[in-house]
């Protein structure tokens, strides 16, 4: 029986069929886009929402007896070998009023399981060591900071290329108008001169398609720039249009920046990453030791939530010798929420900045949201559905204390104090809402109701943090910028 000829062919000799997308790109004259490197498996890296060790139970199906057996086995496994709950260490720095984590294992664990903290030498994720290794030529790939820098550089270059293309088209139009007026084909007072034929054959008063630009077309023009002769670019005199102001259609003034003409575009793929010259050439075959100089910086709300809410962190004092218990840490963080920090715990108030902000942080964390600082957008917090590596924040939270309890309106002094604490102008609200609308985030105003002063029995039980936090109430109000043109009936 004859065998199939295709089965005896070597695998390496069989070339895969080109995809239709690659064929269309070659037909259009554009070079095929190189495939992107595979991304890390974020779903596996960030599979744990919190730094806790859990033992999930199998589903219990009443009409299936085998499910009862599986639940019993799961309980037996839990009691025989229960999961170990690891507690990480940090220390409180009184100079910066923040909590620092220096252990590399704890840094990765707190970031990958809940996105807690921020690298002190990075934008968000602690990636200084990877960036330094790449700078020295010891590591391949790109970090998040490198990707952001490359994307911004590419966008800047594409905008300059688009401005250059617009300048060339305007010069061609002016030359065509001058030639038409010299030949007498178009009156001198005509406001709509005939235009030269475009690439798709459009002539006359029809706007040529080459004037419609986008970043995608600029990127295509940049990739095809190497195919054009250099003589065409040298034919333009950059100094002719830099110092002149040209009038278009009798009224529009266009002035080009010298950067547009003098900008030279260099492909980023030719960038060489040279190793650090400080490295010894004799040890080129051995990987030099590089100490990680970055640590994780936690906000006060994140640190206390890990200590009190989860029990996954223990914080030492400045001397790193004594562990600060949760009630003492709560008073310490309340003192450092003022500037300068208050020395006596008796001077604390019920509307301390820390206790107000922590009530909101604990509220949204308990509901499953990833809460991050929102100082970049002028708000208190940003709420992520899964985390910053998966998507952008959906909501921006502004925290405002509320004094609805009758105690705060009994005297004139209390009313003035309450009005001063929660006063916000409409101009401020409009500015914040406008910023969030531009970055496609929904603004949430979170009111924290401040309770009246504690009674004598409650004051004696001041160390009961849970009883104190239980008196605060959180109310959310979602705001949206009203656009009359889009919300008409």
C-alpha cells in the first residue's frame, strides 16, 4: 500500500500559507507589520485578589450524594493540612508619614495580590530592577515604563510627520494657485481656486483626500518614507516657510515651527542598548550582581487595611524593633494625617483626614474594588474593576465629610466649623467633573457622615477600632457632566 507523499515530507520544508492580511499589506505596498511579542499571562499572575490563603470548598448539590462526600473530604483536608497564612513585614517612617516594604518577596506578593502600594522608583509597579537590567544589557523585553515612553515618542514623531505632510500640501496648493493666476485661468479675486489633481483623481473644488490625516496614515507615511528619494525632501527649503506667514483662502494664517522642518525621524528598531561601561569586560560571561534599590511605599490607608482588615501585614516602628499593634497604629496614623503631625492622641477629632479617607477605602475594598490613589486626576481615589494592568479605572472618587447629625448644628460655632469643613464651590466641582469626563471616568462624590462625640463608655473603649468605625456611614452619589447637545429629548 503506497503511503501518502505528504506524510514523508519534512516538517521544516512546509511553509505556512500567508494570511490574507499579510497579502493585502504587500499588495498595497506597505511592509507587513511584525508580530508583537507575547504578553505575560496576567490572569495567572494576578489571580489572587487579596494576600490571603483560602481553602475553597466544592459545590454542594443536595440531590447528588457524591457532592456531600467531596465536601467532607475538603473539610478533612483543611483540618489535616490547613493553608499557612503568611504575614509580611514593613516599617513606619515618621519623616514621610508612610509605610515602606523592603523585602522583595513581600513587595511582589502585595503588588500581585491586590495591587497594594507603589514603587518609589517607578510609576506604579515596582519595576526598577528590570529597567536597570535592561539598561545594562542583561535583560530583554520591555517594562511598562519603557512601553509608555516608546508610545509617547512614536505619537510625537507621527504628529510632526503629519505637520510636515500638511506643510507640503499647502505649498503645492499655493504653487498651483500662483500658476493658475499667471495663466489667467482663475480670477485673482476667486476664493476657491482650482486644486491640482490628487492621488485618487479628485480635481477642482473637491477637497483632495490627501488632506485628511490621522495617526494611522501618518504611521503609514512614515513607513513608506524610506522608499522615496532623498532628493524630494532636499528640494524643499526649510528657511523659506519658517519665517514667512502664508495666507490661505484669503483669511487663514499658517505658521510652521522650525521643529517640523528640522526634525529627523529615526526608526526606533535601530536603537542599540549598550551595556554599562562600568562593567568589567573580563566578567562579560558572568551575570554581575545588581542590588535592588527600590522598595514598596504603602499609603496609610493601604497599610492599616492590610494590618486591621486582613491581618496580612505587621508594621514596625522607626527603629524596626517593635511591632506596632493595630489600635496604636490607628492612633499614630490619625496623628500623622495632620501637618505637622499632632503629638498628643487626645488632640484627635472625629473628622480626622485619615479616619474619613480610611472609611471610604475600607468601604470600597470590602465591596471588591481595587482602590488606588487618584492624585493624578485631582481626586482622592480611583476604582478599578480588576486592576490597573487589565483596564483603566472606571470611577473617580472624591471624599467629602458630612455633618448631618443634629449635634453639629446645635450652636453657631459648630455650624461654622461644619460649613468650613465640607465647603466646596461649584467651580471646583465643575473642574473636577470636566477632568473626569475628558479621561472617560465617572465621578463619584462620597459623603462620610461624621458621628457626634463619643460617650464616656465609648471613650474608655477607645482601643476598639471596630466600634469606632461602625459609627461612620458612607453615601455615594454619581455625577455626570450634562451636555445639552447629547441629552436632548
